C-alpha cells in the first residue's frame, strides 16, 4: 500500500498540476512544527522562483483547490508561502485499518530485490569476545534484519579472524606444553586424532598465556611467527591443529552470539579466502595495477579530489606474508563468485576506516567487484566508561563480553526483585530478556559512528528512552488485551480502526503512519537508530493515549473494538520494531 506521505503528495500533485505549475512541486513532508500542523508542503516556494510569482499567491491557489479535500482536516497557506496540512480523521483511520490488515503493515516490495552481504561481529578464533565486539555484533545483526524486512536477500557472514598471529601463538604454546603430540612430528604419516587436544577452557587459558610469554620471550615470539607461517602454508600438522582451534572456538562463539540473539548465515573465515589470493594477486601484477615498492607489492589508491593523502594498499609484504588487506580483497573475490552481491556492508570499529577505503578502492580498480557494487563501511564508535574512555575493567584490563552482559542482567534482576513479587527463577528469566533489550537499545539508540558511555543505571531504567521502557509498554498493551478478553470474552481480533476522537489518539495514529518511511530511511542509511527513534516515539504516543482513554470501561462497542484494534496494531508495530533491533519482549515484567 501507499505510504502516507505519498497519499498526501498525490493530492498536492493534482492541485499543483491543475493550477498549471507541474506535479513536481507537490511534495509533502512531516511537519517540523507539530504544534501547527501534521504535514507541510514547501512546493509553492520552489514554484515561485520558477514562475516569478509571490510564493503566498501560489500557496493560496493550491489551498483553494484542496480546501474541501476529505483527506484533510484543514489546509492553509501561511507566510511566506508554506502550505500547512492537518490530516483528516477518517483518512488516518482508513490508513490504520489498511495497515492492520496488510502483510508487513503494507510495506511495499522493493523495485529491485538486492543481494546483500553483511560482514559483522568481528570475532577472532582462540580469543574470547570482549566489550569491543559488542557493537559490531549488535549493529550488524540489526542492519541485517532491517535489510531483510525491507525485502532483500541478506546473508550475514561472521568472517572469523583465523589467519593471524594468534594461531601461531596457540600452536607454539601447545608445542611447549605437549611436544609429543603427533602434529609436531614432521615425519608423522599416520592419521591425526579426530578429537582436538584441548577443550574450550584449555584454549581460554592457552591464548593469554601464550600472549604473555610472547612479550617476555623474544625467542618464543620468533617461533610464534614461524608457526603462523607454517599454518598459513598448510603444513600438515599445523593445518590440522589450526582446524581444531577453529572448530572448538567456533562452537563457543556460537554460544556467545546466541546469548546475544545474534546469528550468522555464514561462518566463513579469513582462511577461506586464501585459495583466491594467488590468482588475484597475479592478475593485479599482470594488469600493472600492483607494483613493487620497497620490496612490497602495492596498489595506488589515490583519486582525484582526495582531501587527504591515502597511502597505497599493500597486497603483499616484503617477507611474502599475507596481510589483512589481501584477505579482505580475496574474500570479495569469493563473495563475487558465490553470490554476486549488489551490496556488501562491513560493521567494524571506525578506527579501521583507512583499511576499508584501501580495500574498497582496490577492489573497484582491480575489477574484483563491478563499479556499481555498493561497498559500505559502517564504522562503529567505541563503548566508553564513565570517564569517556574505552571501557576497561577496574584493574585496567579488557572486559569480557560475557561479564558485560552479566552486569546488565544483574542490574535488571535487582530492579525486578525490588518492585515485583516474582519468584527468583522467574525474575532471572525475565531479567535475561529485559537485560538484552537494555544492552542492545542502549547501544543502537546512538548513531553507530558515535562513541557512547555505557551507563548500566540509565540503560536498565524502566523510564525514559530505554529498552526496558519499550518492553514495558508492550507488556502493558498485552495486559490490557488480556483483560479485554477476560471481560468481553472475545479474542479481540477486530480489524476496523475508528476515526480518532481525541488529540492523543490522533497523535498515536500519526506516529503509526510514519512506519513505512521509517523502514525506508533505516534501510537507505543502514541505520538502526532510526528504528529506535520510531519505537520510542510510538511507545510514548501510546502511553499518552492510554493515559487519556478509558478503554475497558467504554460502553460504545464499536468505539471499544476500534481501540482494541488500534492497540493491537500498536503492539504489533512495537514488536516488529524491536525485532528489527534484535530483541523481544517478555510476557510480564
Ligand atoms: N577480526 C577483525 C578484527 O578483530 C575484524 C574483522 C572485520 N571484518 C572484515 N571483513 N575485515 O579487527
């Protein structure tokens, strides 16, 4: 179905055309003065320039044509030439009814269905997830859900870091501890054991131990580098151990991401791109795009109009080792071959921006992806502590993601136990659901690129612009609907929404009517904070309406049922919104 702005624009277009100015001036926008009107049109200002007339004269002509339009409660021209519109009650109510009875609330399918890959999460195998992994996971998951809901084919890829030095570190540490393992015997020709020689808890201890040893012991550090090269060159025992590290680690990462309600369609890693590196580099050398510079192989990425000096993209280092740029480029070769994506979105810490500029420019220059592929970098800001510096534990260490999640869940649990009479088990379950909302909403309500201060007290508050407030509103609607069912015996499946009878009811409908534009904008800008703003304003508008209206005791049946339909629509939209954000509501809280 048509969006509300398009419906109103259609009326304006007709009028502008009839008055002889051309349809293009008939564009409606949501009013930036809600105290004066619901929608506005500034077309008379633009037409005035083209037709050399006073804008107010044109605005008056348009208003004259539309003054009896049933879609509008009122339409007026104001100086210097704005057209202010208030939406008609029946027009709004009909729009609500249509939304309620349409799939996806009447959201139109995109003109062209795109294939979109979202590369997010940023996890590295063998290393535990820490606070820095929160945003790429949470934002990426939401962006993925937004793109899907907008009607596209979307594939989320974890793109695990499994090609770096940490692999050599773990392998070398293991060799020190268990030198007799067959993996380290170059003459071993038999079959390696199926089981990994370590568990996830071993791994959790091995990696930090290796890291610490590397800092103290230069000889060990050299060996770690050598082991990494052996692993990358697929020496038999090393490749086998690497595969064990990946599979043990992946299982644990899956559990952690599941806890965050973050899910990937693909669990590929940097190592999967390796088979594409050689041909890709050869082609770049052959075409002359890549050239030797100080022993390394590089590609110039400067472009006309650059305001900054961009260093060349290094494709191969002088020691021949593969690097981050190379694996990301080869991954694009692989993605192009497997999926031909129209768009690839990377949700990664914004401090990696230069890396992605280098990769994107090189990929286009080398023809790895077509010129019109939308390669998009969403560089996320950091999660900061109260001192506004990247979040640290009390002793200055990096905070594990699990610990961060627990901190929020505990705070919510305390709040629930303070005010409700729930059993501890029940409260714990609810706290997990509400805690996730607090965590994710606290993150996503900020623009992705901005840093934010992690404030457990604020995030877990049941009031204000928070996740728990949104959930609380949904739970409240659910409870009204339940009561309705108890009182009137029906399931409350009413489809017709009535003409609004008060200001707060109309306000709720106006907020609801912004849904389609919200989805469009959130998709266009791949921006979850747009969804947050919508659900918050919708929840607020609902609470205003609820405060003003005695729903359950209303005697007029038609009125009552219309309200219940409006409540259901509101609830479904809020639930849809939080699903786009990646969390859900409990039954009670
Ligand atoms: N694993 C990387 C890191 O820890 C982030 C990966 C981001 N994605 C990518 N395609 N480079 O920094």
